[in-house]
């Protein structure tokens, strides 16, 4: 892969103050077609097996633990265009919490505003620094009509969880961005999936990362497939969390 991207000062300011950024042209059209087709195939397989993780009254479906479900998904883990954003917000020792996808089908309604787990389990005031950073890798154009993400810029600065029944005059924005983009945001931003009133699915990959001391949603260290481990680079293994525990007692006190 090519050399890692270097953030500009304006991008750093955008992330610090607004809490989000849209990174354009991360995925090619060929990659978009491949991932979209593969995710729909996996979703159908899991439905047939009776193990599908559905939500939104059956109008949405998560396909989880993608690193173990196809070699092509591994390419996203240490993508040189996106890794620098995670490193800036979470430190160079950040780890992957989960790589999953969300399929929002026609008829899905607005979801509730939330912040990301496990921030949602913490007492207020929430940490004043980023603990988790989420990213949506858009496999469709996102719009208000097909369920483009709703979010409140700068809400991470409040150090609070979103109130129930958040009003529409709260400063809400809708994500309008072309497929191939990555919407990357502080996990403490108030956000929610929008309603899909179109006739087509709206699909995104979700790469969710956290500080090295935070428990990931998926235990890569113990459950990464052997063949995935064997072909992983040192950088990928670090992102999976294999370097997160001190290797010798002295490191606990450094």
C-alpha cells in the first residue's frame, strides 16, 4: 500500500472542534461493488442459517466480525488513507474494536440518538478526550432520503449523553456524501441512522476503533482465525490488539 496520509491543520481543527470529518474517494468503484455484493451475500447466508442480527423491525441487518469472513475485509484494517485519522484522535497504539456493516433497507425508520458503546455505559461527565472513534465506509451515496446518518456537530464537547426525544432544532445535520467516502467521527458525537424512504438498500462498512486500554467489542487476540493471523502485517497485529498488553512487568509502571 502507499505511504500514509498526513493530516492538515484544518483537518485536525475540524476533528477537534466539530468532532467529525468526511474523507473523500477512499474506496474505488470496483472496491465498492465488491464489498456491497459480498455483504449482501453474507447477509443472505446468515438469514438462511437463522443467525442474522436484525434490527429496526427487520428493516436493518448487521453483518459482524468481518475480518474473519473474507480476505478482502482485512485490507481495511490498516488502510493508509484512514489510519492517520485514528492515530491522531486515539494515539498510535489504538486498537480495532470491531469491523462490521450495517444494511438499512427500504422502510427502516429513524433510529434513536446515541453515543457509541462503551461510552454509553460511562457516567457523566464523559471523558474530554476521544476514547472511541467510529467510521462509516459508504458503499452507497448517503442522503436524507435513504437514511443518511443524523448527527449533532460539536455535541462531543458537552461531555453528556443525548437526551431522550432529542428535538429537531438541536443542530442536527444529515450526512450527504458520495459512495467511496469515509465518514469518521468521535464516538461521543450524538448520532443516529436516518429513515430509508427509498426503494434501495443503504449499506456502509463500520470500522470502530478505541484507545488501547479500552475493551474491544470483538476479542481479536483470542478469536482471530489462524490464517488471518498468519498473513497479517505487524501493523495489523498491533491494530488487532496483540501489542496492547505489557510484555514485561516493568511496562506497567512506564
